[in-house]
């Protein structure tokens, strides 16, 4: 529906001024306010943001939450900037977006390289532009905030938690004991590190992990808690004691039951899909599989839990945060987890049912059918103006 591109200046610690480019693509708000994350990445382009915004529309429709789809971000490599610079960049971007976002209109959230702290700066900047007496009723302009600033317990792990609820259900249906299973994880940011931790808590061995800095493997399993400490300190999983360094190809061809891609788009392609030696791909990332890769996974008999189902936990708990802010409520973690499980498994069941009804249709197409049928029904009812 709308594409917003902003260019804005920010003063660096050195005193120099740098001009940044930011995007917000608002794909569709038929089912509710635009919703979607903001990512900070040096290669971010409007085309990528368009795709990510579109997936948000379908994801929210599939999850049955009253949101549309949007996505945005800034073309920036956050590793190259100080915390103070990132704060000024975030605030100036928020200011540049102005009325394009709003608690009942378009609600950003964390995504690649953004986190609760950045959401707190967005909230504070948005508030600073409003009359004092309007501020409190706009707490839900952004989700994924720190708990103290109106965030929701369990939001940080929510995407991975939703993924693990889906994987558990799949494992039950396919006689896989997660206590004896193994997994490889690509990406060790929010989704990857939490997926590794939550799977390890079920007894699953994490046998290889890859991030932008390199890949590591250990047949006996990698302790994700200790790896998270290492990655926080070193900025990469590479060099984690007790593991051996492996190449990208070796990482992808590590034998395991489950592969969790939780990094960037287009990782599973015509070239890389044949390397995989797993039973299940559980998509934590958005768009990790390209069309050629998808076809090959089908041919190879590797099952897929598609992104718009498998990573919907983040936006589902984002919805819970938004609701709590609107109602001045605070739910506890057990309540959040129970509600998340119920919602994501309802979507899972719908996808399974559609797949069965259509003669064993792949889950990704089935998920698109569920999501787009919902949107189609609304378009039919409302018609097109004028
Ligand atoms: N960035 C997350 C996603 O891709 C969450 C979006 C949100 O909560 O709005 O689903």
C-alpha cells in the first residue's frame, strides 16, 4: 500500500555528519494495523523490505491476529557504530517516520540487529513529539520493548518458543524423540540462540552452529548457554572452545534431524539444498528458502515448517504486548506461553488440515492458502472503493 523512504542526518561521535537511508513498507492493513519489525543491515534494500512486509501480512493472517503487514529498517552496519551513535540514528529515524507509524496504525518491532533497547528509544522519541497528556495511551506504538518500559514477559524468546512448539508437534507426528534428536542452527541472534537453548532444554543435541563470522561443529553437542556468552563477548560463535571450525558447506552437510535457519533470506537454494542431511527444516528466519531450494527439499523428502507459520511466535507475542498496553494489563510468563502455544498450534493444525485436504500439499503452499483465503474473504465482503 505505502512505501516510505527517508534520508536523515545524524551527528557521529567524531563530530562529522552522516546521512542514512531508512525504509518502511506498509504492505497491507486489511485485517488490522500494519505490523512488522525494523532491521538494521548494511545490505538492506527496498525490494527486500517489500518481500518481508508481504510475509508479515500473510503471517498475521495465518496466525489469526488482527494485524496487517509492514517491515522497515535502516541501511547500516550496526557493528561499526557506538551505542550513543545507534541511539541517535534510531531516534532520528523515528522522527523521520513521524506520523507514518502509530499505535493504531503501524506498529514496529525488533528484527535482525535490533532489540528491546532500540524499541525503548523509538517509544521515547515518539512520545517526545506528543503532548504530555497523550503519551500514556500510546505505549503500544512499538512492541518488543524492555519489560520495565511496557514490554511483555517471554517476548525475547517468543519467536524461538513458537518454533519449538511447532517442532514438538511435528516430532510427535513423526515419531521423533527430541530427547534423542540433533539439530544444526544457522544464525545466533535472538531467534537462533533461543531456538538452540529451548531445543537443548528438551534434550536435543546442537551439533553445529553458523553465524556471519563462521561455523563450528561438535558431534557431542554444543552448550548453547555457554555459546551465547562466548558470542556476546567475541561477536561471533567462531572459536568457541570444545568445537571445531567448519566451512559453510560442511556446516550445511552436517547430519542432524533438524535444521533451523535463523539468519538471512535465500540460504536454502538450488545449490545448497542437496547438501542438507536433515529430516526437517524449521524456518526461524523469514524467507530462508528460495523457490528452487523449496522444490529440491520437496524432491528430497525433507519436511518444511514454513516461516510464516514457524516464526510467527514473535508477532503473536507482539500482539499480546500491544493488547496489554492498550488495556493497562500485565500478564505473567506462564499465561503468555500458554496463549502463544494455543495460537501457533491452531495455525499449525489449519496448515496440516489444508495440506491433507489437498492430497498432501506441501506445508508452505498450504500456509499461503490459509492466509490468503482469509484475506480473500475480507476483500470479497468489503469490495473495492469506489
Ligand atoms: N520481526 C518479527 C517477524 O519477522 C516480529 C515482527 C513483529 O512483532 O511485528 O515476525
